[in-house]
């Protein structure tokens, strides 16, 4: 993810160049990238849900 989006030095890299460095297929690198993006989305949703549940719990406790 860091190399693909250029977060390590500003230069983005292709899936193929990353795959070559790790001796994996371009498709496998794409799958790993997609899985990590799904993980980040779930984490964001989970954080929002936890914040909402905490707010509801606080309201219930204040009543």
C-alpha cells in the first residue's frame, strides 16, 4: 500500500513493479491491496459505530 500510493517517498509504483520485488504475481498484489482497503473501510465504519453507541449510552446514563 505504501509503495503503490507513494507514501514512502512520493513516487508511486505499479502493481507489477511491486510484484517483481516480492516474486508474486501482479494479481496477487492487487488482491492484497484490495483486502487491505476493505480492512481500512471496516475499521472506519467500526469507529463511527462505536462513537455512536457511546453517545447513546451516555444519553441513557444521564437520564
